[in-house]
C-alpha cells in the first residue's frame, strides 16, 4: 500500500446520491454541493472547495461545523477526509456527552481524552486514539467498507480556516492551553462515565434526533412542526400539573430512547437493576450489597424492604416434649 492512496481513488457518487445527502443530512444551499470530476481527488479539491464523504456525515458531522470541529481541524491542520469515520464518531460523541453533562466542549478537554495517530491499515488516513480511561465510543462498527470513494465537494467558508489539501498533520493541535478548573472537572466527569459504564451506544449518541436535541443539527423548516422535542412536551405538561416532578434531563431522555436502538434501559443505569418482590410490591433494587448473601447485605435489605419473608420448606424448631 502506498503512503497516500487517496490520489488513486475516484468518486463513485452520482447526482441522485447528492440529492439524497442534501435531504437526509440537512445540507444547506450555501454548501453548493458538487460532484468531483473524473480527474479530481479528495486529497486535492478544486480551489475554494473542501472534500466531504458519506462516512463523515453518517458519523454525525453537520453543517455548519461546530466551534470544536473547526478548532480540531484547524489546530491539527488536517483535512476532514483524512480522518476515518470512527474518529468522527468519537468527535461527535464527545460533543454530545459534553452538552448532556454540562462539560465545556473545548479543544483542551478533547485533547485530554484523545490523541492523533496514523491508521494502522489505511496509510494516509488518521484516527483519534482514546487515552487511558477516556474511551467515550461504545459499540462502534469494527469494519466499514466502501466509504473512501463516496466523496463530494462543498464550498469552503473562509471563516472556518480548514485545510482542504492533504498534508501531514500536527502531532499536537495549535491553540492548546493549561486546563482551567472547569475543564479539569469536566474531564473528571467524562472519565467517571467511562469508569461507571454509563455510556450509551454511539449509534444513539450520533442519531439525528439526539443531534437535534443537543443543538448539533438543525431541522429544516418544512419538518419543524412535525418534530417536537420530548423535553418541550414534558415541560408543557409540568406547567399544567405543578405536582409532577421536574422534567427529565437530556441524559435521562437519551437513556429512555436507547430502547429503539435495541438496548434495554437497565444496561445504561449504574449497576444491574433487578426486580424483587417484597410485601406484595415489586421494587427495583440496584446491584450491590442487596444481591450479596452476606450479613451486611441482609441488614441493608431489611432497612430498605423490611424483613425477609419466611422461606418455604424451613423446618420448624423442635419444642420440648
């Protein structure tokens, strides 16, 4: 394999594909989406253009790019198509989790979680490698085929300052500074999510509904009346019934919505909850001392659910004759 194979890859897209991308990924008219010519490559787009492929859009990239995306691409001096799709999944998941848990989505925090390295199989492409305890991508696809040749060109906004041609990126992004107190706390929050196993599957984090709810994607005007946020509905319900508890956070909303992705809600909660019948009521207990057959576990269970019911088949104590 050559060092930069992108120079030999032609675009496989047709006009119908571009129309589908515009409708599905909400590409604005200002992008001026165009098909590459027979001799044009993603590594050397025409002047004023930047290459984008379908894998980037599937990984959650939307126009206009967020401030963090611009800072990462500009700081590393890397073109968008130089990053593999799973790296874009990591960048999108990082932004979604930051907005869910009120963590500052800055270049400093992102670089504390990830580093840049060359792709082991695809020479010329680069990927974000998670640092120890910072793997924010859960259940990412392990094998993606056919994405390299599905690229097209869009107009590059001069204000982005994104590199369009392929070159060797920087080992460390330009613009890094010392972590602030808020950023350090944010890194601890993200590491806590990884340590506690509270990360939803990445397919749920980069879904269109999630991107719209956290503000990373815009809804077209013709779809806006039909797309109603769950949080907005619940907030209006609470306004009419003050006795109802506070509306759920974006985090709890995403935990409920992961059922549509084929995952149960229990897997996203801390520990492994299970149902236990006590006193005619079903109570949801979390894994921990409740499940361990130890004196400490029995004492904690009695404090929360009352004394254990008698076990059937237990022989009665002998009485004196």
